C-alpha cells in the first residue's frame, strides 16, 4: 500500500515529478512534489487539460483517507488521488545517463511518454529491452532486447530521440481492490499486466 503521510514515502517522492489522477477522472495531471514549510508533501500542478487544471488548482496538499491517497486544494476540497508514476526527468538522455540512473538510484524503468516507449534494464541478464507502443505504461507493444543501451538507442532513433524521459522510481499497479500499491524496487516483470 502507498501511504502519503509515511516519512519514507515523503522522502522518496520529494522533489520528483508525478503523473496522477483525481478521483475517477480519466484525464491525467502532471505535477512536481515538494515539501511545504511544515514538511508536508505537496504537489505543484504543472499541466493538465483545461477544465481539470481549473478544478485541481495550482497546489495540492497530499494526505490519506483510510487506504486512499488524497489531494486537498487550499479551499479544503479533498479529492481521492491515484498516482500513476513518480519519476526524475531526463532531457534527451545519452546512454551513460540511463546507466547512471540505474547505478546511482536503482532505477531500471524509463518511459518516453511522447512516443509511448518503455525501456527497461534487466539486472539478471544485463540486457536492455524496449517496448514500443507501451500506452501509458500499461498496454503492451512490440518488445526487443539489446546487449547495451547505446545499441538500443541507436537502433530505435525514430522513437527515442529528443524530449523528456521519465526515470521511474514509483509506479502504480492495479490490484483486485483497485488501490494503488507501492513498487519498492524496479522489477524485470514489468510486462506482466
């Protein structure tokens, strides 16, 4: 389970970017976590479709209602929130930046939202995989394996060049009870959905 008031979660999420949903809305919001002056976890909303941006406002206080993460506007309106993923942003990364993210932060999942491309490092085999058409990280596409990230990027320039990548440090998984669960470490079974 994900608890937004847990000190370890706050430490992990602080200063990272987030894609999330409010209540049962189908429109994803993008934001960045930060700590307010009281040490509470907040989200600065960066992007969303017009009416959702207006509904959410600019800043949301993260909290918990039972097992559900919540987001509260300054006027104290509380939304149930589902966090899709939390990540570092990598701008047009070079091969060594992917490797550094794995070695320094243990991150093995990378998502290029612009092209719906997922790249994974599989520690057991030391292979890099790419899945094209990995819509919102959930729905599969064509998967191919490489011996190096440099080879993968060169061979797939048509869908990996330029733009912002998400180096995923947390992602949601659907469970039977439809709550968000914590993925404690990157897993090679990323295509099990």
